[in-house]
């Protein structure tokens, strides 16, 4: 007996069988479209496009944890490799298209990973500024060394004082040569002092992440 033709319908000249995965996807999309206005749909599309572009900046470890579809992962990798402006723009549009096809359940995880990376970058910047402020205060004020004892009570004080004295001498030498418009490279002691302060602050934060660091401009005698 001849096989009965599959029942279905045509979408833009393409046959879709009833009950197929494509049929379910089209019905799901149609139901979603019916529940939201065109403005809402445009906002949704723009938001997914933006999130897709932010995925390009996500660290490899966080990206792997998301378990995204292979096509999207490959599209992101390709977008990173493209230098040509127009080519990159088209590739980002393709990334946005794949993002719009993505299961809604994956979107919160993607946004959480992006937020996690941004939060980490903010903490990194804050620690960098804190280390820079401590270095400048240690160089400018003898009393700052006493305040630093609360952060590093077991420090090698002789070595630390030597670094500070040498960094001050380097700064004086640079000031004497300030008539030259060429940029003057910072001295070794200046850089080593920053690395030491940064290392101690990072170690302190890792040992007690919930403990507030002593700000270089804070009054150590003030009570909470």
C-alpha cells in the first residue's frame, strides 16, 4: 500500500510536519509572540543581541561552564577572530540570531556569569587602587608605616623601610630631572613597594574575604 503523506503545513515554502520538533518550536514561538507586543519583542531581541555580544568578553572558564550550544560557541569564537569591522558586525548579528533561538532557561545563567565576571573586575580594580593609595601614603608620611603594622604585623620592617627610602630617593632624582619632557621610568624600589603592598593586601583578603581592609586614609583609632 502507498504510504500516507505526512500531515502538516507550509511555512515560507517549507513543509513542517505536525508533531515534529520544528512544529513544536513554531507553535511555542507563536504563543510567545501572541503574549507580547511588538515593542516587547523588539526589546527582547535587542537584549539578547547585547547579551550575545557580552559573551565575547567572557573568560573561557565561565563560558565553558554554561554548556552553550556548539553553534553559538563556534560563532562567538569566530567573532573574536574577525578584525574587519563589517565582517565582525555581520558575525555579531549571527551571534544575536543564535541568542534569539536560545532556550529561555539558559539566559539567567548567562547573565549571572557575565555579572560574576564584572563583579570580579570591580574587586580587582578596587584592590589595585587601594594598593596604589597605600604606596603613596607610605612614601609621603612616616606615620603611615605604623598604620601598616595593623595589616602586616610580621613584616620585614628593615626591608620595607629600605624600599621606602630608596623609592623616595628615586622620586627626588626624578624631580630634579623634571626639566626633561621625556617620560621618566619609575624606579625599581617604587615598583617593588607596590608589588609588596599588593601581595599583602591580596593575601589578607583571601584569608578573610568578609573582613574589611583598612583604607589608607582611614583613622585606625576610630571605632565601628
